[in-house]
């Protein structure tokens, strides 16, 4: 229904939106402010009030529309208008000089001008604007097609919802979404409080954030963006890269301030070397520099190879290596008994963080490197993330340093250990080993599993030490009284934990299955298995041969799952969890919707146009069907997208009906 909006309200709304956009631009493009946060919030509030009175004023580019819409079920795949190419890498000044020689040869004597930029370590993103209004954000994906993550990218405050000044009919700009180190630290402090594993690094956290289905959640993690590219449009095709950056800023996009023009490769090398150390002061991650030819006509002359443009190259920083003292080697026992040596290091600052510990992976590796307590060792961060001990410095070994012995018994429970036949891992065989018990409980309570808030390491430690809890089922017998008796746990926290435990009982089967900590069963695989079987009893009764028919379930996984449920102790555990009231099935998404596919098994193959894999699987489950990974006699339908391969041939040979994606849509569409 259309609503009459007084002209004065329209004018004021438009004016307010412009003012807010102006201050946003000042802040994100020029890094300065003219008004206080309070004044800014007051402007936003006035817009909100106007829109409250006159909802017709709400447009997609209103600043109130950053976090909108319900959580989605997946992302649509979108084709890039122009492929998002990758760039070639170099790792030494010598390789940069070779690049320069190539360029000069191809330019036939014409002098190149280089722009040297930071290589931001984030996620590449394409943003589209129609008539000046932000309409779409697409991830790089495979370079040809990416995911439509518009609702998530809209929450990034630095992304202008409308362009400043005169805007072209359509515009695509490209850049990098990333997270500042301080933001990662803030999120990790919250996670630590909640007893959750910290995120490893800003880049992966950014990728994970962009994949969240709920934009509200995305908005809570503050992402940033810098733009560095613009597709030429009719009427707007700057002649140099510097002009592109200038135009991007004029439109209101944030552009990284650290870019320099160089006229010789030695200058380029100088700039790269300078940033190699200075980059740790930036507050966000860079993994190198990007060197681009400035003039567009020269870029055209240079052209592309099959993989990448010839006019650009990345210079990757070598990993920083430092020496420090190996103070101790301690041993950790994981949830499935794997015994891992860990290096305790004299704290050392490395690539922007202080490193105190590093996994030594396994005892074979430790013996090969012959690391001894007291050694001076060289450490680096692999891929800028995980600290690694590379080697010991031979001349600096104390005379009395002894080789580290391979444990003959578990350092925690002293029961015998065994080497895995299929890997180098050393394992404690005692399932009741307190270290294993603690790890299993922590895993059961973790966020992707049963998500029991407040059951952090300190609480688990005490529960196990006091003999109150031996396995996850024991958790559900804990009372407020017992919990209050623990150290550093007040009445309020105890009550919260009891409530969290109670709430966790209704988690769906996929989380329970993941939480049980079955070897090789990660959270994605748990989703697949749980949605196929629907309830734990069907899974426990499943014949061993049936499991490899599921998507991504190989022989080792099938063996592990089947073996787990054959074990009487595990069956008993499931029985006790059931008795405690823990849900043993998937949640029926559309409990009373039409169960058109009830009891039917469907396999999906090929590239789909209308659904992502997760979406179509969810749709099948919602209609009562079971998605499976491979075609067999018991498959009811095969749904085929583009380039369906062997599965289609197999279905046809078995007489399994084959549906195109459109046919499937019609089939379910008639009931929607
Ligand atoms: S230019 C065709 N500039 O690095 C050239 N890329 O390894 C397009 N990246 O996919 C890329 N900072 O995600 C360019 N200043 C920068 C960059 C940058 C980071 C990323 C980008 C690209 C990847 C290639």
C-alpha cells in the first residue's frame, strides 16, 4: 500500500541521508571527523524516526538499512562480468628485476612507471552500484564465479551505500575486505570469556564472517574494506591507476593511503624492503606488496598470460625468522589420545605477535630436528599464522642438553602408549585418561558442537579432577549445588551453567554427532551424516557398507563412524545422553509443511543455477527427503545441473529417474 509522505519529510530525509553519507566519507575516506559520535548518532536517530513514521521513505541506500533482512539459507553463485584474475608472485629482489626486464622488453623501450601498493591479506571482493546505489557484493570465488554476499558486505560501514557526486549508470569496483588485528583481539577476548577457542588470524576470520548466514552476526564483527580497482565504464575510464584511485576516493570509497609511484625497479625494491619491517606497525595484515604498471595504455600493450595479467606482480615477504631459547618441551594429550610435544619458548616478538609456544607436531619430527631443552632455536610463522620451530642453532647447544625421550607411557595417566599404524601419531590408549576426558568434554561443549556457554577449561578441569564428570552424559546430572561448590564459580554462574546445559539438550543431531568427537567427523561431515539419517538410532543401525554412499564419506570415515557405534561404551554413552533428555534427531525444519519427499533419497550432481548445494540439501530435508552423495539402486531421484558426469550415466543405467534443476523446482514448486 502506498503511503502519502509529506514533501517536507521527504526533503529532510534526503538531506539527513546526504549528511550522514558525507560524515561517513570523511571518516572512512579521509580518516577525519567534523562531528562527535553523539551528534552522528542523533542524525541516524532522526532518520530512523522519520522512517518509523513514513516507512515509504526507507530505501536500500538509507543508512538504517545496513543490517537488514532475515538470515539466509545460503549464497547464490554469480558470474563475474570480468574474471577476477590472480597475480603472479615473486619472492626476491632478483625476481623483481627479472619482472622489470620483461616489462621493458615488451614495452619496446618505453619507460614503465610503477605503483607500489600494500598487498592486503584479506578477501577479494567485487562491489556493484546501479545508478549510484550499492546493489551487490560478490566474492572472488574461482575467479569466474563467486558468492553473492551483499547482505553481509552491506554491514561494513566503510562501504558507501550510495556514491558521492555524479554517478555512472553502472559501476563495479574491487578491493579487499579485511579485519584489523585489534578487532580480532577484541573478538578473541569475548571468545575466551565464553570458553571458546580463539580465532587464528584475521584473514580466516574475515572469510568465516563473510560466510555467516545472519547479517546481524556479521555486523557484530567489524570488517573493513579498501578498494584498489575499478572496471572501466563508458564515460569513466581513467588513463592511469593513480587516476583510478583518485576517482574511487571521489566516489567515497576508502583507498589505502600507502601507495607510491616509482620510476625504477630499484626504487620499487627499496619500498618493498621498507615495508617488510614497517608492516607490523600497520595494525592489519599484509603478506607482501603489489607492483602495478600505472599507465592503462601500457597495461594494454602488456596484456595477459593464461593465468594472470603481465602488468602486475606480487612481491611476497619472506617469513620472519627469529632465534629464541627452547625453555621446555611439554606433552599434550588430545581428545582421541594423540600425544603431541609442544615447545615452550622464551617469549619472542615475531611478525607482530609475541610467540611463547609452538606445536612440535609429533615425536618423529622432534627426533628428526633433534631439539633439546636449553637449545637456541629458530622460529618462524608458517603463512604468517602458526609459529613453527625450524631447527636448533648447532653452536649454541648447552653441553648437558639431552635428546628428548619418546614417552613410553602417557605423561598424564601413565598407561601404555601406542603408535598409530596409519600415521606417526603416538596415542594414549586409556579412554579414561583425564587429559582425554577433559579434551572430549571441552569439545562436546564447544560452539560448533553443543554450544554450552560457561563450560570453559577451568570448570572442566575441576569437574574432572573431582571425579564429578567422566563423559558428556555426566554433565547432565550436575546440579546447581554441585556447581556452586567449585572454585571461582558463583551462584549466578552456576545457575547460568545449569540453564546452558538444559538448553543444549535440544541441539539437533548434527551438533551432537560432531560433539561426540568421532575421529574424522568434523562439523560439515556431521551435518551430512545427520541430515541423511535424521536420528541417531537409524545411524547406529546403519550397515557399514551403506555409509560410503554419503557425500564425502570415504572408507576411513565409514570405518570410524561404524566402529564408534559398535563400541559398547559408546552405545552406553548414547543411551545415557538419551535418558538425560538430549535430542537424538534433526530438527524438522518444516514440521507441518508438506512432506512431498518423505522417505525418498535424492542425489544432486553438477553445477546448479538456482540453489547452492547447502540450499538444495536443506530444501530436500525440509520436504522429508534424504540427500545422499552417490547413486545406487536405492536412490529415488538424481537432480542434475550443468556438466553432470558419471552420476547421470550411473542413474540412467540403474533406471533411477533423472530430474533437471527446473524439473525439481516444478516438482516442489507446485506445493509452495
Ligand atoms: S590487484 C588483476 N592490489 O591479492 C589484479 N590485489 O594474490 C587484481 N590483493 O586476488 C588484484 N592487495 O585479493 C591487487 N593492492 C592490491 C591488493 C591485491 C591484496 C589481493 C587480491 C588478489 C590477490 C592476488
